[in-house]
């Protein structure tokens, strides 16, 4: 499509221009035009297509830009050569089955990555549409301007698809419990790590106590200093985490390619953003919404697990198990909370500030 480095810059600049125009025009548009901007299916489709093209069509051979894409491609080429794995031994049956199916069809690596991009982006577009049909473009822009969105489309591909499916499952929860379990299990088959937020959401449904989980999150910060080793050993005893995390938790990962080791104050501040927003609307504005409370409790539980082990290498990969919920938690009350004065100007500024912060981080 473009040279690898240039493609990333073009993607980011184009998205920045879109968000800037959105923030500039939204407060001053006529009501009918505004409705078409914030809830237009056509605009949602164009944004989805834009993301699919820039994520799915790329020069994946440039490892310094697309990192794990080279390894994903090497594994897929192995399947293309005729290799058939023992599905009883693979870690992610859903992803490996999908890759093997594409290989049996004779699809090239480029087409395979394009289909992976569709599996990643399309569920998120559906999430935006179902969460708020009248503000679907706003919700989708919040999702695609998140810090980890692009990276998990081109790098952590399995995890990205898994969390997209889980997010769709969560949004479908009110409509159909069966749909929730089908999509959630499918997501876990693509990447077992999403069992953590999936279980957190189930607990949040049974026990939606925002104050309890917020207190646990605050308590986890000092605990991460004094009991880091204890929590690391405990987590290694959980099979679906231990399968992937042993090198991370024992410090054997190649930290040169990833974030530095040590307490991540920057990640903690980033993780606190939706908690601050949620606390403001829940405690200050007394915003009560069952679906929102579940989301907030789920985020608090999943992020608390990361907080206590945030000093390990690759801790961003644990943080993502809560971060993927962040855009919905931030934007939801701006869309649904009654009595928000100058709503559209605030939404525009929210989107612009959120993306600028993402670019800076």
C-alpha cells in the first residue's frame, strides 16, 4: 500500500484530521447534519473501510514497524506448505483453525492479513452501532483512536480479534445471553487471555459494586510494591495465564523491544483515565446505568490484576485486557448521561483530546 513507515504516519495524520474536523464542525452544524455526522451508517462504513485497508494491507515484512507480523506470516506460510498441526496441542484453537482454513483455500499471506483485519474491525463497528445507534460514529472514533487499537491490528493480531469478539459479546449481553457466551467463547478460542475480562464481566453482572472494585484498584497500587513477587507466583499458577506469561513474570522477556521494567507510572496514569471519568459520572453526577456499571466494574477488576504485576516486562499486554474497554467507558456517559450541557461540543473536544493524548503517549 505505502512504504511501512510512511503508512503509519499517513494513518495517524489522516485520523487526526478526521477527528479535528469532527470536533470543529460538530458543535456548529444544523441538527439534521449533526445527526448524520454522529450516527451516519455511511460514515461508519467509510471509517471501517479505512481502518481495514490500513491495517490489512501493509508491508508486513518490515519487522521494525509491524513487529510480530513477520512471525504470524512465517507461521501461516508453514500451513501453506502443507503442514497440519495437532489441534490438541496448539494454544489458540480458534485462530489456528482459521489460519489453517485460509491456507487450505490457498489464500496468500496478504489476503490472510486482510481477513484478520476484517475480523478485528467489523465487530468493533457493530459494537458502535449496537451500543448507540444515534452516536455510532462517535463511539467508533473513540475505539479507533485508542492507544492500542492500531498495534493490536498489526502486531497482537490474535489478541486483537479476541477482544473485538468479546466486546461484541458484552454489548450483546442485554439482547441475548446465548449470543454473549457464543461470542465470548469464540474470542477465548482465538486468545485464551480474554478469559480474564470475560470472567470479570460475569462477576460484575452478578455483583455490580462499583465502590468495592474501585477500592480494590486503589489498594492494588501499594500492594504492587510490597507483594509483587507473591502475586507473580500466584498468577503463574493459573493455566491460561501461565501458558503465555511465564517469561514475562519471571523477567526473561526481551525488554529491549518493549517497555522498560519497573513500576509503570505512565501506564497507571493512562489506566486511571476511564476510572476518573467513571467516578465523576457515578459519584458526582449520580449516573446510574446497569450496562455502564457492568463495564466499569469489569474494567476495574481486569485492570487491578495488571496493577499488581505492572512491573514485569511486556506489562502492556496484560494491561490491554482492560484497556480494550477504555473507549466505551469514557464515551458512554457523554452519550447517555442526562443533563450534559453543550453535549456535542464536549464530545468533539473529548475525541480530539483523547486522540492527541494517545499520539503523545
